[in-house]
């Protein structure tokens, strides 16, 4: 029987070990495109398995049985413990993030050491930042959620508005106002500029600016608020040099929802201003 040379057997075994080691290493490196958030460094022996960013509403626990929903720019990072590393306790994880938050002037709103969960809040660069940590699979997994509170900034052009008016007869715009107020926030002024550009480009076009709210508050107060907001938008457009005869304003309050008011996401969609072709 032909014998396999000893060096070949050893080399094959060594290659198998190297392949296994390489596979293990590859599995314990950060997911492609993922990195730590600038506010926090990771705990020792953890690597990132998943990450994502978007504008969203997050329900944060602020006390036992009590939550608060906050909207803004959300970052999610999932960490996993490297194989063979000793897992920290839930309290150790909480204290690690709590120390970082306190160093930034923040506070702890909620913590459960047994569950390895906590909620923190801080203010940086005039933005309110909410942070939650939650452990899973014991404490071998950590999910970090960081939400910078704010309202979605809608980017839209006059051409897109014109096309929507011709196709559907209306377009929903998400113009930001302070809660219960009708002053337009600075970040929404580009939308006002585009409405003005639309009407300048099409001098024969007439539109109705129509305000809508969610169902928080009374029907009467919401109708009044929606009308005030619609008029605020109309006046802002007129100030851009548009003839007042091209616009009118009306407030519908909570009477015409386009989404489910039982969820924060649905309520956010219902808080809108529509431009309607006349």
C-alpha cells in the first residue's frame, strides 16, 4: 500500500487548523460597514454583529411599567461576546455605559441590573440624546440604541410637487412645528422655498394649503391648530413674493387621518400639511 509522506499529513492538519482559526477570526470581526458610536467605546471582548441608522420612533422604558416614545435619528448597534471570553454581569454592563453617560453630563432614567437593561438621557450640541442598552443570550449579546431627538427633515423639490399635483391632485408635506404651536421651524423653510418656486414657475396654478393633526387633544383645539398652521404656511409663501390669490388655507384637525393614531408612527404621519390643486 502506498504510504502518504508524513510531511503531507502534518501540512494537511496544519492547514485545517489555520482554516478553522481563520473562520473563527472572521466570525469575530465587526460586521462590514459597522463601527462604534462616537459617544461610546465598546466593552472589552465584544465585536459588532449588526448595525443600522434611520429616522424612527423608539419606545424607551423610563420606569417600571412606564415608557416614553421619542422620535429622531436612530442608531442601533448589536454586540456579541468573543468565544471563550468571560461574560460580564448585567450590572457591570450598566455601570460601564452609565459612567460614559455621566461623563457627558447625562442621567440614568431607568435600570434593571438583573435584566441587564437601562435607559439614559443627555444633551449634546443642543440635541437631546436618548440611549438604551439591553442584553440578550445572558450577557453575551448587547444591543445599544442611540436616538438623537428631532423631527424628520423632508427634502422635496418644486418639480416633485408639480408632478404629484398633476398625478394625484395633492401632496402631503411634513413641515415641522413645535408641539401645540404654529411657528414653522427653520429646518422646514426649504419646503416653503420649494412651494414658492412651484407657484412662481406656474403662475396660473392655485393651491389650497390644508392642515391636519393627530388625535391628541380635543377635536376643537386640533381644528384650530391645524388652521393656524395652514395659514402660517400660506403667509410664509406669500412673503416669498407669491400672489395671495394663488393660495387659500384650511384646517381639518384630526378629521382626515391617513394612518393609525394608536401608534406614534401613525400619529407622526397624520401631523401633516397638504397642498391640494384647485
